[in-house]
């Protein structure tokens, strides 16, 4: 199996602070790979290096053999990379269907076509929107403004927006952050259904979420990669227990 | 469906307009309605506040004036050339401005406006400077104010339909997405700066076109046409009418021009009324006059509902 995403010796410093220091990891196609670590371990900075929000100070990021280091965020969906946000990130005044449309259209846009037609009549976008909404179970809410959805539904809409880009690689940034226990269960179950169909990189700090879902886990600690392995290996790793799980283990 | 009724209502108002107002004032209202609608493309739809719309209004007006006076070109050519010039300028200015967001974007649009104002102010041999550029004659066929009103009314309708088409198009929807959540719009694959520049440029094109009509309305391009205060007026019109609704800015423009042209004759401190109205709108009526209509409508339907209830 080949690596779809490869992070090679990536570092990112903010002034004198090294948020990420020489991290390397390879995400195998079709797998769910989690990156965990306590708060401040550099997970989000690493994630932002991959998504193009910040520029790494050193190192390369390769996607499907291609160097994507430093590409702006808007260039990634066309390559097949989609992301969700840690804090639900939707278009609140647009309807649920329009939210997903904006993503589906971005993919369609590159092929050109007439521009001054009613948005809903753009060919080939409507089907993608319907499919993405059906997939997350929000089809019944299609015409409602996104702002009125319940918190958990908004998180699912966030996923639907990512899926409408028809990605190969899905980057999920703490998808259960700020959700109630019940909503968390729903979102985890949902991510379970995505497994195998997409290559997924999941940033998390909730241990239980990661252990049940992941094929592979990378542990970050103070900007460095502390360990990598399967969930049982990580659970059994003494350094991880000491650094991350602390006294609880 | 609802839009169709509003459109018919507008056509009706256009038909009676010159009989309830002096033709020139009715015409000026329509010209500024185009300007305010165009400003709402960036303000209401894309979420960019510009304090430099007068740059394009003024450039359109001066271009049309100069071409009419010195080149004696036919009207359609004059209008087209002025629009193209304003559009081209907007691409250059916009490309710089959209590099920044929020306050810095506003300051950049303002700075460019000041720059072009001073060019117009100091280049007296070309623009007439402070005295304005007089002698912009309309073609003989349009010399009559009512005839000119009819032409402007038709052009207003064309602009209205075209802008409606833009906001209902994929572009319009991406504009709204950017207004709602810029980072997410970029993350799903839209080049946000390119779209902002597109919105800015389309807006400037209509604004320049309106400026060209304005120079022909009074036969003079006053220096005020390119002054930054004009840019402020344009923002006022848009917000008073209601930036959350496509048709809202028309009401704002009508109110503003009517106030400035009729009340100013009786009372030269009229901007005070404007200030009070603006303060009230900002404090209690964020959606502008359109919000008032909406609430009124809601009240009526609620009462109607109560009456029919057992």
C-alpha cells in the first residue's frame, strides 16, 4: 500500500517557539490515521501546515506523490483534499442545500460553462448536493437556513460540505470538540461509516474516540512525534502513557 | 415569484415618477438607485464595505463629460467608454484593495478615492477643478428632461435585471458564501480574492455607468461627484434602504435624493435629518426601510391570522 499523504520532516516556528519540530508521517491510502497529543502539542499547527493555512518553516508535504507544500487552501479541493473545521464552519445565512452547493460548485467550476444562469440550474451540482445531504441525513432540512440547525446537525453539515467536494483525502480537525456526549456518539458513528471509503486524517485529543476508530495513531508531544503505531501498540507504549495519559493510565 | 411582483411595482412607480416629482429629480433618484444597488453587490452580498465608490462614479462622469465635450462621440459610445474606463480602473484598484480585509480594505478604498479626488481637483485644465466641468450637452433628441428620464428609466431597468441576474447566479451565491465565512469559502476551493475582485469590478462598472448618466443629467460634472463624501452618501443610501435585500437600496437612494433635493431648498441644514434617520436605522432597524416593511407585513399577517382564529 502506498502513502497518499506524506509529511516529511516538517517544522513550524512562531518566532522562537517551535510549534512543530521535524515531524514525519505517512498516511496509507484508505486508512484512518489519527494524530493525537495533549493541548499545545502542535497538532493543529501541523494540520494547518497540511491545509495551507500556515507555511511550514522547513520540510515537505507530499500528496499522491506531488509536492503540495505552500499551496493556498483554495487549491487543495481540486486535488481531492477536503477538510472540516474544529469549530463548526458553515455559511449561516445560506440554506443547508446552498451550503453544500458552494462546495460542489467549486469542484464543477474549474470546467467552465455559462456563468450568468440561476445558480440552481448549473449542471451536475444538484445531484452532488442531494447525495451529500442524504449521506449525512440532512435532506429534510435542505431549504432551512443553516444557522437554525442544532449544533450536532451543523457539524454534520460541515461534513457534508467537505464530502460534496468528492475528496480522496479527508482532513478532520477535532470533529467532536464542543459537542455533548450524545452528539459526540452520533458524529463518531458517522465517521465510522466514512472509514474505508476515504483516506482520513483525524486530529483528536479524546483518547476513546481515537482508539475505537483509528487504523494508525501518531502521538505528538511538545512539537515532536513521540510514537506511532496501531491503537493497541499506542495503548501499550510506556512513553505515551507517561507523556499523554499521565497518572490516569 | 415575489420578485416578479416587486419588479412590476417598480415599473409602475417609474411610470408615475415624473408626475409626482420634477423630472430631473426623478432621474437623479434612478441614477443613484443604480449606484446604491451596485454598492450593495459588494456591501450586502460580498460583505465588503467600500468608502471609495465615488472614485468610479466620478471617473465615469468625467470620462463621459470629456468625451462629449471634446470628441463629440455619440451617446452609446460615450456611455460604453465611460463604463469600460471605470471598470478597468476598478480592476487595478480592486486588485490592491482585496489583498486586505476589514478596516484595512476600507482605508485602501478611501485612500484611492482621495487620490483621484486630488487629481480631479488639481488638474484644472482637464476637469475644471473646483468649479466643475461644465458644458456636457445631451444630444438634441434627449434635450427634453422627460425624454431623458424615459431613457434613464429604461437603462435603470436593464441595470436592475442584470444585477439581479448576477446575484442569482453562481457568482452571487459564492459572494454570499464569502460574506458569511471567508475561510470556509476558501477551504472548499474558491479563490476568495478573485471573487472579491470580481464583485468589486462588477459594482464599479455599474457605478461608472451611472456616473456617466449623471454628467448628462445636469450638463456639468461637479467636483463633488468624485469627493469621498459622495462615497459616504452611497453607503448611507444602501444602509438606509436595507443592505439585506436586493431591492432595498433603491428605497434608500430615493429617500436620500428626495431629501437632499427638496428639503435642502427649504432648510439648508437638511443633513441633520439624514443623520438622525441614519442613527435610528443603525440603532433600531439594522435591515433598513425594507426591515420596516417586513415587520409591518408580519404585523398585518399576524393580526389577520388572529382574526380568523376561532
